[in-house]
């Protein structure tokens, strides 16, 4: 199994639903999506772009599901319907590779939401590829627990904020896990601390979206003159690549 994807742009995604998909699929059980969270990764680097929506499922949320994700009927009562965010959602994923943990679960729910639209919407695979990170985890760690919490512990990913399952938080954590699991950036921790999105024990470094711009210091006239003098010496001894 080739665990490292060749896709340049990936969307790490998670969903929360009104109930658990146990043996019949969302159509059989009648469950709906109430939260979608996704983060963008380009060339195996988090870009800071995210997609996050709560949705009104137009039905009750199971108590068992509330115990898992903490999202109540009251919380989503005034949120948009799936049809209201469908174009924004498609645009965010279009042409990318969607990565989800137990991807058939998320894909089946999303496809179900599209199937309820009038006119009927596309399927996920019509506008993006799909990669199941759970299948990769099972390949790398057969016979072991491979849920997100177990993988966080195995790859030393900080998931201390995960009191409840939340789609965006889980997507962010899955991004860290996926990159570490497939040979990601875990060796490039430069002065990481837990308040900046990583840990010295193997977290993935995130740059803050509101960080100040780097100061650009140009060379002085004297420095430019010294540089040219050095290039003159290089040119005398042979070909000067910097002047080509």
C-alpha cells in the first residue's frame, strides 16, 4: 500500500451527525450532518485555510450522539441548511483529495445530503478524490487500536483540547496525525511550544494567521559594492554563475 499521496492539495475533513451510522447507512437510519470541519494542506503543509459550518438537520439529535460531540438541538436550530452552504463546500474541496478517518462514513453522509437536494446534487467523488486515513493506520499498525485518540498517543500529537468530538478540531488533529503517520514534518520542530500549535515531542508547527509580517532588510550601498567586488574575484577565477 502506498501510504504517501501524490496529491498536492488535500482537504482533511471531519463531520458530526445527528446519530451513529451503525449497519444501515444514513438513509436507512435517517441521520443527518450537523457540523463539517476541514483544513487545507498543500504540498504537505497546513495553509491556515479552513471550512467550518454548523448545520440545521431539521430533525432531533440522538442523546447518544450529543454525549459524543456535545452539539444540541438548540445549538443548531438557527444554523443554515446543507443546501445553503453546498456551493461553498464544493468550491473548497473541488479538485483536491479529501482525507477522512473512516472516510466511507463521512462520504456516505455527505452523499446523502446531496441526494436530498432538488435538483439532486453530485457525489463526493464527482469533484474530489477520497483517501481513508483509517485504512492507512490499519495497514501500518495491524491489530492495534487506530482511532484518533490512539493515533495521537502513538505519534505524540497533543489532543488535550479534545473534550468533545468537534468537526474542525478533529480535522486539525487528524491533519497532524496524517502528516506524522505518512512521514510528515515531525522532524522540523523549531522552538515549538504547546500554545503555538505543536509540541517539542513531535507536533506539527502551525504559523498563526494573524502573525506580523516579517521585516525585510535590504542590503546597503556598501554591502552591494562589496558583493560586486566578490563576484569580480569569482569571475576572474572562472565562470560566475550569479552573473548569468
